[in-house]
C-alpha cells in the first residue's frame, strides 16, 4: 500500500471515530429550556397516548462509548490503520502459518508409522489412501481432474504410461520438486512445413496409424536425425528427460495432424509445479501413495 493510500485510509477511520463520538455527545445534550419528561414528539395515539422526546439513557450511551474504546484498542492491537502493523504484529499469513504448522504436526503424528516410508508401502494402508485422496482433491484435482484422469496438457495419472517414471521415489520427486518438460521448437531444423509434416506422419505411423509410406520414410530420416536424441531411436521416449513414448496410444497434447505439427513447430513446455513448499513431507507421501495406488490396482473408490 502506498503512503498516500495509507494516509487516506487512516484519515477516514479516524474521521469516522471522531464523528461517532461527536454524534453521541451531541444527541445526549439537553437543549436550553428542556425540562425532563416534559417535551413530547407531538405524536398522539388513541386520543391520549403521547411520546416523550428524551435523550437516550446514560447507561445506553455509555455502552456505545465502550464499543468505541474497544474499536480504538482493536486498531492499536491489530492492523487496520493503513500500513500500521498493530502492536501484536498479527498477520493473516502468520496466522495461517501457525495453523498449518499445527495441522501438519497433527497429520505427521497420526501417520508417524509412515515417516520416510516409500509410497508403495504406504499405499497398502486404506486410511492413508483416503487421506491421500483428500489431499489430491484439494491440491491436484484442478489440473489432473478429480478422477486423476487429466485433460489435454495435464497427464492422466491412472494409466501405466509415465512421462517421468513411476518408481515410488520418482513420483515423490515429481510432486516435491516439480517437473519441467522441454520439447524445443523445431521448425528450424525441420526446414519447412513439408519437413514438419513428414516427421509428424512418421510419428503417427509409430503408434500404428495408417499413413503414406513414402512421407513416413522421409519423416523417419528427420526423426532419426533430431527427435531420436530425446524420444529414442524406437520412439519409446526417455523418462529421464520427460520425453514421452510416441509409440503408444496415450497423448498429452493429442495425435491429430495439426496438433502434432504445432508441437514440432512451437515446442511444448509442460510444467508440473513443485509442491515441496506447499505440502508437508507427510502430505506429499500420502498423496504420492494415493497416486501410486491409482495405477497399481489399489484404487479405492470412496465417492
Ligand atoms: C498447475 C497444474 C498442476 C497441479 C496443481 C499439479 N500438477 Fe501434476 N502435472 C501437471 C502437468 C502440466 C504435468 C505434466 C508435465 C509435463 O509436461 O511433463 C504434471 C505431471 C505430474 C506427474 C508426472 C506424470 C508422469 O507421467 O510422469 C505426476 C505424478 C503429478 N503431476 C502428480 C501431481 C500431484 C500428486 C499433484 C498435487 C499434489 C499435482 N500433480 C498437481 C500439472 C499440475
Ligand atoms: C530436447 C529433447 C526433445 C527433442 C529433440 C524432441 N522432443 Fe518431442 N518432446 C520432448 C519432451 C520433453 C516432450 C514433453 C513435452 C511436455 O510434456 O510438455 C515432448 C513431446 C512431444 C510430443 C507430444 C506428445 C504427446 O503426448 O502429446 C510429440 C508429438 C513430440 N514430442 C514429437 C517430437 C518430434 C517429432 C521431434 C523431432 C522433430 C521431437 N519431438 C524432438 C522432448 C524432445
């Protein structure tokens, strides 16, 4: 918040408090010549019922003064006056950190027996999977889908096709440290749109699609020269680089002709964000166990 905004807010807060005090004080005054219980509002009901026009009772007004004093105390103790941090130094972030730490410790305690255990071992425990699923829904489902089947650009985690390896340790590393895929833009090395088309036709042939054999033969030369470095001579990919297997029927971005041409022309940089700073070690292991279970026949269906 800039100094000007801060001053503006402080001015309005203070102005409002002063205005409240003044209003209370002013309405509590008796005007000259007022005599107690004599003045009425002038309304008459049922012929003889009239209404006194008296100031509020003292105790009632004092209650208002007490709320104002409470408000001032609150503004001294908590942040509220522009950029003034308050004597307690309270912040919502700090409060969140304290509560998160307590929740993390509680979780770590209830799953203490899984401390540093591999996720395939943890995955044998039904309670761990239920908690892992909950963590997944809260942290991963927005990208991978609540059924973990993914969407275009977001991998399906329930099948046996893995871009970055599914060894228990590698899944943990994926979740904790994230992954950055780097498929470079290769329009240059493919020389022309025709060159891109040839190599794409060849890639389509790898997964068994019917293609023009002569185009594919030209594409294979290009593939062997450039693509094989990452995707392997047989096109089966390289999990160390996150280069996907191009010979199966699982596609992250799609195997339509135009989609693949775009992949080759512009490259792809899928990013799995690191969760090490967001989730505790216990949470990462539990969600990892849940993910592992999805492709290992332990998929528990609670909902
Ligand atoms: C902001 C979106 C996003 C969120 C949130 C996210 N992921 Fe991912 N995740 C991705 C993308 C994109 C990839 C693919 C990266 C690539 O192209 O290599 C990925 C890849 C993965 C992989 C590797 C799959 C493979 O085939 O090797 C795993 C495992 C994974 N995510 C698990 C998780 C878990 C568990 C969570 C929650 C703790 C999570 N992800 C949260 C976007 C996300
Ligand atoms: C430097 C390594 C590298 C090279 C060279 C490379 N790729 Fe890739 N490729 C990758 C990576 C990594 C991905 C995953 C991108 C992602 O997840 O965002 C990928 C993804 C793809 C995909 C998307 C697959 C899907 O599931 O949707 C296709 C198609 C592809 N590459 C084809 C090619 C072709 C054809 C060539 C040669 C012209 C090539 N690649 C060269 C690393 C490479």
